[in-house]
């Protein structure tokens, strides 16, 4: 049963497959017929297309040739028109060239020049011997000359020098404020700048570089005249007291605001110094061991109340002039960017800045020469002015470097170098002046207050603090305000750097500490010369006591001044026991002074070799000895009182200490002598020899150092 069913199913499937096969075969036959039909249609289309191509292609080729001929004809006509225009160029633009350009309408004139340029190039390449070439070349050159003249006249029209008040406004304006409000920026309006730029670009592109000289010379004259006006203004009576103008109200003084030039300069350099400090701090940071510090005393010598010295005023005026030059050059850079092609910037800027830079360098030489003459006269405040000016020029140097190329930087560095050389020379000559003051021969003359000696300066008659000592200490105290500047100067000299290396090998130093250490080395050298000079000068006094008191006064003054001004801390960086050494010197001088009493005391002490009175009586020979002792003691005491009463010891504590030491050193010995022999009958006129009681001696010793007693 199962087999039969399987057989039936197979037969049914077989019949079904046969039916499908027949149907597929029928479809294949139909597709074959359609393919043959399509093939016939395509063959017929190909034959017709071939016939069409054979017919149309010749027509196309003919048309193409005709079009090419038409284009050639048009090109020929255009070329002919262009050639003819070159021949007509001179005649077409002759009137335009002779009339010249007009301000605000430079385009048409440049078009005419371009037309002549093309004609010139055509004849030069195709017919260099033609008369037409000579005509267009001559007219083109005339046109370029006319354009240069127009460029120059337009520059001159806007080349008025800045008024001193306007230039001062540029100097005093806030560093972060907009320059648009400054009247000098509006001197050359945008329309003129644009027209000048168009002319400069055209001239540069056509290899006509005369404009470089024109622009450089004209703008150079503006800078020079502006600076000269400022210098003339500085000579006027109103200099230094101009009212501060508001940013938006030029020509009107700001209510309630009036600052001296010195105060304004101080603010300017404080701002610049603070910016330098902030920039350096951001760049290096604390991790780099930055040893810079804000200095609130920038412009220290610029304070108005300190300006009594002509050299200082000259330096102040010069700093203003230098700031003015820097501002003018910044503006010229802006103007240059708006007018001159970038490829010519350095050449033009060098030309326009050269005369003004030479002027400020020359002025620096004149001022420093004048300062050196003042230093030669030992006017040391002039040296302090140089240190301050040097500090300010160093602050200004980065601003100048940003606007100048290497040539101008090198020229302007001459100002800095000149100031540095002068400052170094001042430090050198100060040491020399202290050293040379020690020279001197015998006494030449005496006055009521000084004793003059040949070859040296006058020493005080009353042995008080020597003028050289007070002046030296004053100068050294002022140097603290210029510690960084002086440190920078001294670090270039081997004699100081060797000492600094020795100090630095013992402990790490920051930059600030290095500058202080260098100043300390210098101060130590000055003090060494001063100590030697004081010792040498003391020999000009005739008596030992006055010599010692002179040295004592000066040494004590030096120590107290060093302590008061904190100079002792600076010197201690290079010589840690400086204070103790001076204290020991003072103690040694006090002992030496007490030793000056040895001759007088030798008459009353010791008493071992004196006669021994018996019942108040002595032998004749012994009476003479006692007389001599009293007489010589009285004589020496009277002489000492006469001399030392006129001596001055300005310091109260030192004066009272010396008096106390004298009393303790002399009175007990005299008291023993007085008690032993004042009642002895060694003379018929005892009062003639026993002139002073111990209390009298005490009173006399206390009268020392006071010539009013």
C-alpha cells in the first residue's frame, strides 16, 4: 500500500515537471524571436546613422573653419586697435599728464600713466628705434616726476610738526588707552593715507623708488621739528607745570588735576616697570627663581622737591625727549603700515628715524659729558641722577626695541652704553676722590673752623665729623635706591664678580641678593678708603688726644650711619663681622684716647717713687719733686682743658661716655695724689701748686667738648 502511494506521487510530480518544461521551452522560443527582431532594428538604425554622419560631418568642418577665421579676424582687429592706441597714447594723455593729479582723484592720472607704460613697453619690444618710443618715454617720466611731486606735496600738507603740548599728551597718555583720541593721530586723515598708499604702491610696482627718499625725508623732518619744539618748550618758564589733559577733552585742563613733569614721569616709569615685572613673572614664574621686585621709588630723583640740580633737570628733560621720540616712532610705524609697501618698511623707517636718533645720542653725550664735569668737581648728586636716568632708560629699552630694527637698536643702545659708562666712571671716581683726599703735606693755613693742608682738603679745627665722611656716607646711603642698577654695572667687572663668586659659593643668592652683595662689595671698598683717609688726616693734628678724638668721631659716625640706613646689612653680605669690627675699632680708639693722658698721669701715678712725708714734712730735695709734680700736672691739665674744650663730639652718648671714662681714669689717681701731698709743707706758697681739688678736676673734665663753658 505504501509502495503504490509513493509511485503515484512520483508520477504526479513527473507530469508536473513535464508541464513546466514545456512552458519554459515556449518562453525561450518567444524570447529568441524578440531578440532577432531587436537586432534587425538596431542594424537598421546603425545604417541610417552612418548615412547621416557621412552627410553632416563635412558641413560641421566647414562651419568650424569659418568660426576660427572669424576669431582670427577679431583678434587681428583688436591687436590693430591696441597697436594704434599705443601710437595715440601720447596724444590721448598729454593734457592729463601736464595738468597733473588732483587730490582725491588720483585714479585717472594713474590710468594715463599705465597707458603710457604699456605703449613704452610695446615700442621697446617691437620698435626700439622709433620716435614714438622717445615720446611716450619722455611723457611717462614726466608723469612719474609729477606723481612724485604730488606725493611730496600731499605729505607736506599734513606734515605739520606736533605742538609740544600734543607731544606731551602722547607721552603722558595711559599705556592701555586708545590712541584714537590723541590729536596727533588725526594729523594725516584716512583719505590722505589711502591716496598716498595708492601712489606708493604704483611707484613701487613700476620701480620708481624716489618716494622712499621723499617719505623718509619729509617724515624725518616732522620728527626733528616736533622734538626741537619740545626742547624749546622745555627751556620756557612753563616747562614742568603743564596741566594734565583729559582723554576726551584735549585743549581743556582737567578740573583739579595738575601734576609736575617729574611726578608724571615717575608714574610713567612705574607703570612700565610694573608691566615688565608682571611679564617677567608670567614668563619665568616662581619656579625659575625669579628675583625681581616692584620698586615703588622709580623716578626717585624725579620728585619735584628734589630738583635743585641743573644736571638733574637736564636728565629729566632728556628722559622726556627720549619718551617723545619713542612715541613719535611708534606713530611713524603706524603711518608707515598705512602708506608704504611692506617690502620698503625697514628702508624707509631707517631713513626717517636716523636724524632724530643721532640727535638723542648726541644729546646723551653732551649731558653725560656735563655730568662728568660735575663729578670732576665732586658734585656727587649728578652721579645719582645718572643712576636714576640709567634705570629709566633700561625700562624704556624694550619699548624701543619693539619698534626699531637692528640698526636703530644699535644706535640707541649708544645712549644706554653712554649712561652705563658714565655711571661706572662715577663709581670709580668716587672711590678715587675718597682715596686722593688722604693726600696732603704740611699745614698751610688755619681758619676759625678748619685747618687747611697742602694737597688735601680742610680738616675740622674742632675734630668733629669730617666733611668727607658725612658726604661719603650720604652718597653711599643714596646708592641703596639704585641697588639693581649698580649691581648690573658692577657685575661686568672682574674685581667685583670674583668677590661675588666667593660669596655665592658659600650660600645660594637670588638676583636681588646678588645685586645687594655687589653693592656691599663696593661700599666695603669705599669704607676701606675712607678709614685710611681718616687715619691719614688725623696725623695733621698736633696732639695725640685730638687725633684720636677725630678718628673716634668719624668712626662712630660711620657705624651709626651704617646701622641707621641699613647699609650695615648690605655690607654684612660680603663681610659678616663688619659691625663687630667697627665696634672693636671704636673701643680701640677709646683706649688710645685714654692713653693720651699718660704723660699727665705720669706726674701723679704711681706713687711708689714719691717721697714719704713724716708728720707732713719732707726734705728740701723732696719738696722740689712735689712742686714739679703738681706744677707739671697742672700745666698738662690746663693745656688739655684749653684744647679739648674746643673739640666737638656731636654724638651725645659718645660725648658723655668719653667724659665718664676720663673721670674714672684720671680723678681716682689724682685724688690719691691730692690726699697724699696737698697738706705737705713743700712750699711757702702752697696755693700756687695745689690749684685744683679733685672736684675741680672733675668739673674741668666735664667741661670738655664745650667751648661755651
